[in-house]
C-alpha cells in the first residue's frame, strides 16, 4: 500500500496562517510516500507569494509532485503573462513541468494545464497526452497509474462542462489505452471523488477522479478548508477527506470513501465487494 497526501489551491497571498502549522504537523504524522500539490500555489503569481509557498513546501516531507495552476501565471502583467507565463513558478518552485514519481507500486505523473490565453480555464494538448502514454503504457499491470493536473477531468453534474480541462475527451481515450487509474486535480475548491464512468462512455474503462478543496486559502467557496489522503493498493483506493474543524481547530477526517477496480473499471466499493475482499 502507498499513502498519498493530496493538497491543492494553497493560494499564498490569501492563506489563513492559522492553518499552516497544523497542516504541516499532520502531513508529517501521516507519513506519506508522496505529497501531491495540484496547483494554484499563489494568489497572484507574485515573487513574495512564491517565496512563501516554497518555504512552506520545504517544511513538508518528500518526494513531492507539484504542478502549477492558473493563479500561478501573472494576471495583470501582460508581458509576463504571455512572454514568461511560468517563469516565477519555475524559478521558485520547480522547473520541471512534467514531474514523475515511480516505485514498485505506483506511478505518479504531473501535467501542466495552466495556459496564458485563458483567465482561469486549462487544457491538455496531444504532446502532453502522448508523453503520459509513453511513461505509463509500458509499466507492469500491478502499478497504479496516477495523473495529477490542476484543472479537473470530471466533476459532479451540478458543475458546467466548461469547468473541465479542455480536450478532456481526447485525453481520456488515451488514458484508457495506457490504463490510467486515478486522476487528481483541484481548481474548483470543492472536494469530490467518483468514477468517470458516467461522463465518459469508454468501453471497459473508467478511472477514479479525486478532487481536492483548498487546503489553506480563505477563498473557501462555501466548503471548509480540506485536503485528501489516498491509500492506494493495486485494486483498491481509500480516500479520506480531512476538513478543518472551525470549532476545535485542527484537521479531522470528515469522510472516507472506498473504490475498487474490476478489470480497468474503477467504481465505489459496495459492502458486498468489501466483504468478499475485492
């Protein structure tokens, strides 16, 4: 089993500082094999915000898979937005926009979906999807394949189609070919975990999509600050959502969801499937 801590939408420049130390302490206690941060490390991509984000990431355990979000591209500085969109991100956080972690149980691939030409939307292109296929397609079947983006591939039906990453259907077809198991994302500040089977009708394939809320930002959009912990086995994933306890302080587990894989299809685990050990 592998344990992943999934943080997203830190938004340094708009953080609640009271959350930082409890979060840091808890992440260390969880002893993750990988820490994933799915974008929007800053609020306005300012140097001082990246410095604060980097300082915080340095207090967390590694290895880390970090990808940028749309807020990590300058909004008001037009030259920097189009000529050097991720210059500060690469300077302060990492110059690797396609980070990879691989061991004998999991493969985690980060993908940059942030773009200069849109204010908040994101997209993947064919080159990125081809690279994912090359990195994951030839792995042994017992390896759980995980893709990390800022913009989501799936959301609850209450959200609009435009909230999804652009070119998602194209990417999902390729993910089916190389057996991508889990899709981790952020962006919407809303927690969510489900199978992609409803939205994407792909024969004998459905991934598990796990959406993280904002771990530290004051921009909660109606949901308390939260993050996810995934416990990953070859045919089972357990997702714990930790939410901030506004009364007593500290992060607490507020929901646990279990998913199992049958063939290349991930689905919520029923009591019967769990009892049978599937």
